[in-house]
C-alpha cells in the first residue's frame, strides 16, 4: 500500500494521504477555472504542466493577487486527484503557485496517484537564498534560472548581495562612477523583479555598508578616511565609510533612493558585517565624534550609522535588515540576520528584534546536505549548540574540526532566552552561497545539490531529532527533486567534466571525490593555520577575483551521490570496477588529483580485502581512517561510507 513515504515531493508536504495505487491516465493538460481566472497562475501552470500529460486541472483561486509578494503571504493550498481530474484550491495566488510546484514534481516523478489528497502550508513565511554576485558576476540569465528553481522548491526569497570590496553590481545614475564594469542594468533588474513576483518570489537587495566598501572608495575616496587601492583579494578589508561626514549620508540617500525604485520589497538589506574597526579607532575625527555623541566606542559609532540608515529607509517605506554584527544594546528597529553560530539568533530575540536564521545553512562550506538538514531554526539554543559541537565529531569533517572550534568565539555574549522578555520571532531562514569560489559555470552544482535540504527545513513540520530512516527518505527525495529543477546538479557536474575532456568512466571515478570542507580551499593551508593559531592572517590566499575556476575541483559536487550509492550496495564487483576505472592506463589524470585517486584505489583495495576475508573489520577501519585526509583540495568521499559500513553487524558481500 502506498503512503506518504512513497512520494518524492520536496519539501515534504505537511498533510498528505494516498488511498490507491492507480495513476492518472496520461492526457493533455487543460486548465479549468472554478471562479476567478488568475493570469499569474495560468501562465505558471502552462509553463510547468503543458508537457506533463497530467490531464485536466480544475483551479480555484479565491483572491487574485497582482502586487509584489508580501512578507507574510498566505501560501496554503490543497490538491486532490481523482478520475475526474486534478483539483487545486488556494486562498490566493501565492498558494496556487505553490500547489503548481507540487503538481510539477508529482508529474516529473510519475506520482500522480488517483486518490491522492494534500493540504499544505509552510512553517515559515521567510524561506530564502542569499546569492553573492559581487565576488563573481553572474549573468542575469542565471538569476532568472535561480528564481525558477526556488519556485519549484517553494522558496520565496532571493536575497542578492550586490556590493562588496571587489565590485558594485547595481546601476547608479546618481553616482555613475560607482557601478563596476560588469553590472546589471535597471531594466534587467526590473524584469527580474517582475519575473520573480510572478512565481511568488521576493527579491531583496543588499547594499553592504559601512564596511566591505573598498570598491566604493576607489570611485569616491572622499567617502572614506584613508586612501585605498582596488582589491581583487578576498577576506576582510580595512576600508569603511566615514560615518561622521554628512556628505556620506547625502550619497547614501541618493544610492538607496535608486535601490528602492527598483526593488519593491518591504525590506532593504544594509549588510553591516565584518566592519574592521581600525580606521575608526585610529582616526581623531572619529574618536572625537564618538565622545561628542556619547557613543562609547566604535560599536556605538556603527550603531549610530545604522540608526541613520534606518531613519532614511523608514522614510522611504522600507524596513532594514542587517547581519548580526549590528547587534547593540541600542539597536534601532530592524531585523537581524544570524550567521555567526546560533547564539546570535537569541541575542537578537532578547533585544526584541526579529531574526532570520542563516548560521547553519552556509552552502559555501561544502557540507553534505544532511548536516544542514538537522538544524531547526526555532530549536533551543542548547540543542542547536549541541548540533554545532557534533559537526566536529562527524567523520566527514574531522579534517577541519579545529577550524570549527575556532568559531566558538562567536558564542561570547550568549544569552538565556528563557530569561528575556521578548515578543520577537524567528521569521524563517536563508541559505547562503557566497561566491568567492562560485561563478556562472560552477553555480548550479553548488546550489541545487544541497539547497533542497534548507527548503524542506523551512517549509515542513519536521520531527526532531531527525532519525536515520527519515534521513534516508530525504536523500531519496533529494535526488528525485533534481529532475524537477531547471538544472540537475549531477548532470551539470558530468556535463562540465565531459566538456573538459573526461570520458564517462572518468566522470564516474571523479564523482566519488569531494572538495575539502569549510574554508579550507578559500583560505589555503597557510591562512587556515594562521587563523587557527590566532595570529594575524596573511594577505596571500590561493584564490582571488581573477583566479580561474576551471579545474575538476570547481565542478565536482560538494557531496558525492556516487559514494552514497556505492555505500548502499557494497560488493566485490562494484568496488573492483571502481578500482579498475581509477587505474585504466589510457586515462590522462591531471596531476593535482593523482594523490586523491591513489587513495581511492587504496581504499578500494582495503574493502576488497575485507570482503574477501583477508582483513578484519577493525583493522580495515583503522587503515581507512588513516587514509581520510585532504589530498590537495580533494577528499575521497567513499571512505566515511566504507567506515560506517564496517561498523554495522552485517556479512561480507561478494
């Protein structure tokens, strides 16, 4: 008998029943309206279902919405499938769009079962993705494709980080020297906003101030305190705007006026992260300003700057959101976006400020999907800290365990939320994909491989803690969801490898490798060790804006699905074939990956010895564990799965 666990829909519906196993007889899609016709819904239904063969769809939308999506949209909907066709009912446009995404996934998976009924509504109103286009410019076509994928996953916020030390990607007629050579036109962005709204997706613009402004000050040095040079390096910079100069606020007024003209969302993101205090600390004018205005210190000066921005944007009908470095006892009325561990969430709530949680959902860390999936954005601080600590115990992250301990400094100032009087709430969450190591060709494998995990955390009422059976079901649906997305990340990986000249057998071998985790690639060994030792971080890093991202390491997925598939069926034939493919003499393997491939062969040898009864499980585990170290920028993804398999009380399989 079929049940909810037979369905591949992701995010997992909150109320779904199936009373039969027969499927809808394939026939042409036809849309029938029960009452009001909704143009947005009509067009999206045609886009998703025209080729689905799903037959007649009877649509009822009680309230047609033609505006931009609101922050608290009603996205509830119900679906029933019978011999008479598919019925989709929604209170308004937004719910109908979400229901169409569900039907699209059911159709792609061939799971349009007669007798299926579904009632669904999201757990959180704010279900988003931050996409960084400052470090590497992404063509506007990529942004449209990302919106399409977000809509399929029922995510409703695309937060775009338009400015940083390296570039400014927005247009500006008021300050024409500010935009970088590669930037979006006003019309492109207006088109993107309209396109996203038609899919129920809000676009939130981030203009990062007062730090991360090196590019700004190369164009307008008078806005800063000291001279700067253009920068193509990554990491924290010293450059800051001068918060004591009224001319800076006049410039910001002009810049943000242009931003709000393009982006109708209720929120504008003003950054506020990683402000290097050195300029303000050493500048006599800044110190005098702090004294005169009773601001106490540079943190007070930043809070003064934020207060000015909030007043400015509130006058334009906007609400400010900023990264958790904006936390201050006198923080103005704004929303805090958490990123530095879970404790900053509760510090924001204790200050009676709503919060958007991102700390557990950084996709640029190359973590496997299940490590993001375990975090509940409303979970207790104690539970979430325990999950943070457990990351360092996970075998897949043992090579960066010390780096994870480095982040414990973010827990300074943690508060007990139970003792705080607050009416603030967690609005939802956002996954973050920072683009130091992402460009247009590498975007899709990085993004869609794990973003569905965050989509489900924010939509579905998941049972916690997540049990193993649930995790296995999630991975089944994760792989299924890729077929419904505009870009299947595993196909994108293999297409990129094929374009590089690798054969199908080579692609198969390479799919068993993963990149090293956390910021191991971005920092490089020297900077990573400096960070762990607490010394001044060196300027030199292996990657900068102009470093080509065109090697195997740039295209392989952060989490190897091939390794998971091998782990599900470990036997002599499969492992022998993998070893043979690694060793085929006609394969011209690049030098930088030879070490990882040698380890992959050694790991296969060890498992074959165990399968053939030549090596005890404990000794095999110990030798595999010794092998599981970074090999350049690569990790051999099969090793943790092999070790886990050996720990289970099962028989050898030949």
